[in-house]
């Protein structure tokens, strides 16, 4: 596929079906976001993208005022949700979609010039269109994992 065809195929809204990390060194698999992860990934014709991942179920705060959460409630909320947005483009040399983050729940990813590689493959399964995305190796607790996310086009 050409660069333009890949971008056109990616544009739209995708719903999370599965995400996991795989350690090639020892064969372990982790569910960093939990076993009941839901999420949404949107690629817009304008060149913007956003992604949100949620580990369900999430614990409610005792207070309805989100500024009044306890430290434990805030920590649990932070660790059960991930979101970022920014521009995206296809890098032909890397053969990957680049997410150029402009904002993120994780403050270290809000750098404006940070580009995250995402290797993308499309698959048709019956009437479903799937988008398989994998990351380069990411270090988690001293091990390197490649994260695999499987998205289904939302209709």
C-alpha cells in the first residue's frame, strides 16, 4: 500500500478488542491495562488522532467532587486510564504510523515533539475490519515488551 492508502485506510473510529504486551526474551505476556480493557482510537482526515484506554471496571470515588479523591482513589484512577492526542502521519522509512503527541494523561508524553512509532497492519475478518497495531519494545518493570493492540472499525 502507498503512504496515502495507509492513511486513508486508518482514518475513522476504532474500538479496542484486545491489548497485551509480549516479552520476546522470556515469552511472558502482560495485560498492563487489565483483562477488561476497552478503548477508542480515532484518526481524523485533518491529521489529528486520539486514543483512550480504560481498564474496567473502575472504582468510583467516595465523593462526587473529583477534586476530593483520596490519594489511593487518584492513584487507582490514573493507573486504570491512558489517553493522548496529537497529529499523526505515516513514515515510509520506518514503515510505521507516527503519533506525534501534543497532550497526554502521562505528563512525560506531553512533549510536543515526541513521536511514537506504531506499526500497523489491516485485516478483513468476515464483515469486520481490524487494525493491528504494535509498538517498538517498551520497558516495563525492567523487561522489554512489545505491545499489541487489536482494534475493530466502529460502524
